[in-house]
């Protein structure tokens, strides 16, 4: 996630050595990519999970975070290892920024939508009965949000009139020039990040409370286990986003109100921590999806049986 503070490059205030960032990200990237692959394979072979309404927007988030881990973080690892951008080209810098800024914002906004939509799926699922209701209330909102984010960043990164600068020794070749202008920078920070983080906190916490309060009534329903898993999955995923993004939002808010050295130093830590979000998301998702582990155990059991059956019999 790019640094949303409109400041000069702060290499003089570097608190975390590049080697430390390199080791941490590389050690997490490989198992994270394996986890994403396992999830996508499971989605592909399991039609029930693939077509479940609660997994529609979540699958988009997983795919986009997979892109961040596979592309964005790979370029960051290369920079931390060599000390400069993988390709010293202005075109590459623009591509890197577009891979980072819009994708981060889409994931953040979609998770806030997921936290809200789970209320509909659990407590007001009759609103989704019918083809057009399903389109308007389920399929269309994520698409509209994605179009908004892409349109915003096309304007901010490529159309907004400002003087662009590139530093090949910084992540995303330094921050985009639009962050120097309060109007568009504040819109991005408040709408794309601060409000969505608040929505995630309110909707996910509210969902958890509603499910607990409705436990006696829902326990009598056949869907109790599905609804409770849905609520706990939302809590796990929302918790990861809150832990990794909320500190960044708070420190960024302080830097916008009154910029100082401590905010510069704190932003480096918060920005680095935010990148742990896509790296850890597949593990959090797998923890909240017992069906995956059940299928993995079945596959391992079958492989063991085949291996035993293929052994030569003595006597």
C-alpha cells in the first residue's frame, strides 16, 4: 500500500533495514503463494464453495491479494535485495503504482462491503430472492465499487495535473504527485481508507454481536452452522484488515493534521505492517474454512491407501 502522506521521500528516517524487510517478506511470500494456490484449486474443484453467495466478493479479494503477493511484493523484495527498482523505467514505475494503489483500495472497500453484506446473507436473505434482486443487491455492488476505484486512480495517477517524479530507490518509485494536493489526497484517505476501515469495524463487530444475540433462535435453524461460520470468518478476515490497516490510518491522520518526525517514522512501520495483510490472508481464510482441511485430509488418506495397496504382499 502506497504511503498516503504528501511528504518528501524519507530515506533519512528509515527505521527498518531493507535486509530485514527482505527476509520477512520472502519468508512469508512462498508459503503464502502456496496457500493461495491451494485455495484456488479448492474453489475450482468444489462447486458448492465456488457458487456460494458469501464467497463471491471474497474470491475477488483473494485473487487481488494474490496479485499483490505475486507481483507487487515480488518487486518490493527485489528492491530490498538490490537497493533499487527491478526496472529503471518510468513506464514500469507507473505500472507498479497501478498494481499497488487501486488493488489495495479495491480490497479494502470490498472487505467493508463483505462485512455489510453478511448481515443481509444471514438475517435478511429474503431480500436476495429473485434474479434481479440478486443482481442488484449481490452481484452489482462489488462491480460498481471496483469501477469507482479504477476510475479514481486512473484520474489520480494519469490525468490529475501535477508534476510527476520518480526515485528508483523507493517502493513504487516514490509516492505519486497527486498526494501533494490536499483535495484529492484527503478524498483518497478519508473515503477509500478511513471510512472503509470504520465500516469494517462497525459491520463486523455488529454482525458478531447479532449472531451471538440470535444464537437461541438460529440454533433451531438448519443453517445455524453455516451462519455462525460465516460470522466467524468475517470476524477473522475483518480482524486482519483492522490490525494491519487501522494503525496506518490513525498515524496518517496525525500526519495530515500535524506533520512531524515521529509520524514519518511511525508511517514506515505501519506501511510495512500493512503489507503483512495480503501475505497472511490465505492462512486466515483457511483457518475459517474447515471444508478445505476436510478435503486435504481425505486426499492424504486416499494417497496413503493407494501407497499401502501398491506395496507387494509377502507370503
